[in-house]
């Protein structure tokens, strides 16, 4: 016994809707807050270089300390 065409099309439509409902979706969202970059490492590095240079100059001027 064959199903009537309306029942076949109804079954086909319902299967397609079920398959479409199961499809995964990917959403890309923009953050609410801006991205901040911390540059303290660079500043500390410059301070260490300046202090190191001053110590080298001090040792050159007073070489009899050590």
C-alpha cells in the first residue's frame, strides 16, 4: 500500500525541519570591553638598563672599590 502524496510531502517536510533544527550554529560575538595591553614590562626593562649603566659608570670612576 502506497502513502498518499500529501502524507509523503508532509513526512518529508517534517524530516527536513528536524534535520535543520539539529544543525550546529557558530556565533561570533564582539566583547563589550576593549582589549587592554599592559606595557609595564617594557618600562621596567628600561629602568633596569639605566640603573645598570649607572652602576657600570660608578665602577669605572671608582675602580679601587673592588
